[in-house]
C-alpha cells in the first residue's frame, strides 16, 4: 500500500490480500491492499478477483524496495526525442486528424479481418473512407481480393463493389499501414487451457504496427480485441512509445471493445453502442470522432481500463 502516511491507518478487517507469490516478479507474498484505501495501489488491486483471474501483471513497487520498470509511467514520461523542425505539435496532429476524419479523407487500417474486423472495415468504406485491411491468413486475403466474403454478416456483393471501386483493399503486409491515419486492431484473444487470454496476437500486431509508424506521427491506434483491464496501457502503449514517441503528442491510443454479435440484423456496427476509452483526453476525442462516423451511439468513458472492464463484465454477464 502506498497510502498517504498522514492519513489515518487502516487496520484489521480493512485489509485483504489478492497478491500471490509468483504472479508477478515485482510482487512479494504477504503484501496487502484495501478496498477502503484511495492510494493508486489499492485502487488498482481492489478489482481483486477479476485481475487475479486474468493474471493482470501490475507493478506496484515502492521505489525504495524494487525499482519500477520504466514503462510503468508510460504515458506520463517526457519524450527523449529532440524536436524536429517543422514537425507538428500534438494540437496540430489532433486538428489535422479531426479535419481528415470530418472530410472522410482519413485512410483507415484494420488489423484482423475476421467476424469483427471485416464488418468494421466495410462500415468505414461505405462511409467514404479508404480502408486497408491486413490479415496474415493468405486465404482470407485472396478471397477478399476476389470480392468474396467468408463472414455471414457481410455479403460478397458488398465486398466486390468496395474492392472494384478501390474503397477497400486487403493484404498480408503490415507495411501497407505506414500511410494510414487510423488503425483498429481486431485480432483474436482465445483462452488458453489455463483459462487466461492469449494476448500474443495483440503483442505481435502492436510490434508490427510500431515498426511501420510514420516518422511525422499523428496516427490513431485503437485496440478492439477483448482482453483484461490494463492491456492497452501496459502492453500496447510501451511498445508503441518505446522509441521516444509520446502518446497524445506523437500518436493517439484508445481502447474500444468489439461488440459484434454475428448473425444479428437488429444490432449492427451502426446501431450497437460503442464504448471508447482514451489514454489521454486528446486520444479520446480523436477516437470518438472516428467511430462517430460509423456508430450512432459512441459512449466515451474515463480511461482505457474502464473500457476494458466494461467488455469483461459484459462477457461475464453473457456467460452467466
């Protein structure tokens, strides 16, 4: 616990422990957190059961005992890059991107062209955006290039029309995303035998996107894959910002969980409310502006972790 030493101490039943040895190399056995404490450590661990079930790797170390990894401060650290003459500021990047979205001039990238990514790609393309889809399954890409759909919610004639008009294209090379303005990551997160999510697809996609991020910045990246709270800030953000790029200035990052229910005609991409959480206020503003073009009811929330938890609770509700 990192509670203010001047505050009244918490004792006895005020404490509980959801920290187990071996869950995280930065966590020692026997440490406790409290649902009644408002320090950052206890606020995060008060989600106890869900966090432990999904093995959320959180670092709560006091610097006097175990150094915190440099990425824990993530979005709060200052960029180490020297200013580049003529490079836009965060406000310039934001306004340029908002303007391109409003004019339908922004180019959209979709990573993962399954039952989530393909309907989203079609929605953006039908709204007037140029859309580039990336999927490592060459069979899917070949089918799309022929104008054939393999997703029940998307008719083949729709794909054929978009491909023939040049509004939508698909490939297997992440290099195609170097010139897009916004990217939605829609890769799968299947459960392992141990019932925790396999986020390797998210990690691989993020690494590939980071490799091809434009030098002049300004790109929006939105994670849509179902995952545990903390993934965007603790897994995606460090990889995108590892070369000194600063979130909210050099790029924008948000989480907006997919809510596709395959086969439904009453709730589609357009009519299903869309929860969106940004790493920074500017990230949230840009992400909401983008999704508002294809979704009737965007629902902005306070953080990426909140949006991630919303999806987790929704899936739990469905299961129960």
